[in-house]
C-alpha cells in the first residue's frame, strides 16, 4: 500500500483517500485490511493519535481518533490544525466526521442520527484557520458541509435504519467550547435560535477542512437531550457513554457503506476548489516559512 503524502493532480481523485474522524465511542473501523499505523509530525504539531491507513471496499481509508486512542484530549485540547493538515498530506479528499451530540429538539431523540447542514459557533479557544502569519484567505462558509458526501451518508443511513432510530437530514449544529455541558439558560437560548443539536468539535474541523479543500460531512449521533428538557434525566457521562456504545456499531456500518459508495463514484465536490476565490495575499508578499506551511493547500494556485 502506498502511504506517500504526495498530492495527486487537482482533477484526479483515483488515488485519493477517504478520511474518517472517530469521536467519542468510535475509536476504530471494522473490516479495514492491510492496516498501517503512521505517526506524523506536522507544522502544527502532532495529530491527536497515530493515523491508521487501510483498505475498505476498494478505497484507502485514513482513520484518526479525535480525542486520542484512550480519550485523553478534551474538545479544547484537540490539535485540530495538525489533524486536518495530516489528513490532507495523506491525500484525503473526502472526510466523514462521526461525533456525539445532544438534542435541542423534542423530535430528535437519543440514538437518532442527524446529518446537519449549518453551524453556529460559540467556541473561543480554537485556531480556526491555517491562513495567518503573513497570509490572508477568506473561505466561504455559507455551506459548511459538503452536500454530496452528506447525501451519500443520508442514503446509506436510511437503508440501515431500525424502528428505534430516525434520521434527521439538515439542521443547525451549535458548537460550544466545553468540556462542561451547557447551563439550562444556554440550552434554552440555543433552542430559541433554532438549533437542532449541540456538540463541541465539528465546527472547528469543518472550517479547517474547507480551507484544506477536503469535502467534509458530519455523522452526528444523538446521545441525550440537552439539559433544556427537564422531563428527562439531566445529561450525565454515564448516559452519554451508554448511548455511545449503542450508536458505535451502527456508525461503523454506515461508514462502511458510505466508503463503498465513495470508492465507486469518487465524487467531485466544490470543496475541492474552495480556495480558488478565497486567497487574498499575493504569494510574493508571504513569508517563506508561512508559504511552506500552507503549500500543501495552495501549490496548485501558485505554480
């Protein structure tokens, strides 16, 4: 298996890889063959964990445990820049993020699946861009999730649904800093804003993934009603873990099915050219050190 980080031609995705970021409860992918563990250093430090590269239904998968193998990183400590840079360096061009979320709507029940289409960001301790230190780019986040990958996920979820689970397509993901859960006042505020689910990680990944020209989508698995719902037990770690375990095998089945679809179609996405109209600074004005760090994303525009 080729584990080179060399980039393929911008229009050639025959050798591109599918990335999977596993969140709470999802630390491995079943059925991966010819697995290689890879430790990388990046210009932004080390990723959360070793990257597992393997073959799944004809496509090479790069799997990364978001919180580390033993869940040692809280949401604010995750090295988001290093994670996304590492995935892009391994020619990941589609990325599925599996994560645990709380529900902000009565109709979205624990153990349901949500494929959101919007964000509101309430984090305040995260690096949200690769374009600093002498270079400016204004990426469009009007559509923060890749519609093509999201549609593939939705179609595969529908095939696997049980009577106990429902799929909710679309909705706004409220990204909070964490690691503490919401106050009841905050939870009710987010409901007033029309948000559907609440989590702590996906928005940061999505912004960086779009700058890295990776087609990103979220497989959000509901573990609880957030604390707004006083008719239910307040969210606790035990409750979350119990529902995480129930969701984990289902998530693996979805990811395997989606991988097979992406392997067959290798879809082109607008995300793959997201920097085309975003770069502001002329390359001759960018410090060499900065230019080197971001060249993995920009080289096709600065030939």
